[in-house]
C-alpha cells in the first residue's frame, strides 16, 4: 500500500489534520524521544498512520498537541502501537494522558506463539514477509532538519501497524484469545498504571535490610532527594548521584565529614557540594508518615534452599503450561514479578494471577502460585510423585 507522507511543523496544519482524524475508526502511532540527557524525556517526533496517510509531527515545533491527545483518549478510536507502554508512559508524564481502546502488536504477538517481548522487525518479517531497514536507534531526533533517512525509518515504524493489526487479530480470533489480548492492553488504560511508587528504589534491594531504622529513613530520603534534585536541574538522576555511590553515602553520613573524607569510594567532587543537604536529611527526625511507610517494608526472606528449589520448580511448571499453549512465560508472569512473589508474597499484586492468566494456568496451578504451599516429592518404582502438603 502506498501512503501519503506529510511532515507537519506548523500548528494550523497539525490542527487541521487532527480534526480530520477525530472521527477515524483507528490510528496507529509511535514516538521518537531523547531521554538520556534530561530528567524528563524530550519528545521530538510523533508518527501517526490513518487510512492511507502518515503524518510526521515535529513536536519541537508543534506546542499544542491537545487534538491528538484527545484522539488517544477517545474510546471510539482504536489506537495501534508496538511496545506502546513506553509511548503512553511518556505522554502521561508530559501531558497526563491516559489512553483508551488500545491494541499492541507486541502483546498480541505474545498470544500467538511469539516470544515476549518480540521485536517489531521480527514480527514484520514473519507476518508480512518484509525486511525492515537498518535500525535508526542512533538518530539524533533533536537535530533540525531531521536526517531524511531517519524520517524514512520513522515512516516504517508505523506504516505496517494496520496490516499487523489485521493479521494478528485474525490469529487471536482463531485461538480464542482476542479477549486475552484486550485484557492485557486494558491495564494501560487506568491512571494507576502510571503512578510510580516513590519508595520503590529504596525498597527494591537487599541493602535496606542491612541498615538500622535511622539509616533506612535516610536511604528513603536520599532517593527522593536525588529525584527532586534531578527534576529541578532537569538532568538524569545518575548525574546528581550515581547508583554505585548510594550505599557509600548512607554508610558515611552518620560519621559526618570525617566519614566522607575517609571513604575511599567517594571523591570530593561526589560528596562535597551535597553533604550539607544530606546531613540535614539525616538529622531531621522521622515523620509519622515515614515511620508508617517503613513499617510496611516486608521482612527480609532468610535463605531457605528447600523453598528456593520449590519456587524454581513452580516457575518451571508455569513455563511448561505456557509452552504447551504457545504463550511466552515472560508475558504471563515475568521473572521479575515472580521473584517479587517468592520474596514478598504478602505484598505481591494478586490480581496478576486473575483473568486470562488464571484461565490459562488452571485452578490447581493458580492456587499453588497464590498460596505457595510446600510440596512433597516421592519416588516409587521409578515413578516421581509430586504433591502439595
């Protein structure tokens, strides 16, 4: 199919184009942004396909994207993307947009026999028998004028979305999994999906369990301070304070300047300009809210070889069920989420085991995941019997 490609860098042209799309049944879109230089990524280009038109929208020139955002939030218009969670997260960060009526080719492919997450080029090769041009991941999207070759690549990112939607939808229907794909996409359509846990960084590793309560409070505050400082300066968090230095700062703070001077992993250029801020964070008494947040920290899980092998076996059972149904285990329950289940079951989001996941896994395996009941293994006459205790 031949498309009419239109580069738009004037607000009146953009508004007119979006007015014409307001009643469309569907659009496909993708975004190009630069995120490694600033705290908030810079949105540089949006590609939109609708019918036989492709619009390349220069978002460094078009300042009011309201008409497109309204379409993305319109439940009457289907939005087709590939790996669209990154695009939707960016639009939510910048504009508070929450999409409605979404279809993602990466998710759909995961329900039709592809490993998850499958790349766009791989799906295009298998479904459409085409080979995409060389990746444009190194393109400078902030440069103006944009390299014509980069624009060609940008067109390819959306021109195949409509046909992929058609082919993958047909496959989903034959497998009776269209509702599964829709359910998985629906999670992007709620504000909760875009809410970040401000304490996730502090609680995300084992380091916090090595600290007393005073140092734990400081660790929580340090991560928040870094995030706020990065937002204030509009630079990546690592520019303010690298992750590798976090533990050293926490260990040094209770000893004042002497602690920093004697710490061989921290040079003066790392700590000197911020040490007064850190001392204030450390000396300020914890608030009731902080105490409440800290009290919700799950207990550290002690080493337990029996439990570990049981959980490993359980995940293999999940993978086996997924393999039997040609669905990637990484789509059903990513290993990171499973590790959260095994390390802090009380804080695990049990809704991740409902809906299509429970339907696929079956009642017994779903209940096993929800309860993590221990299992017994018995060998008899060359037969291995496995049962829940």
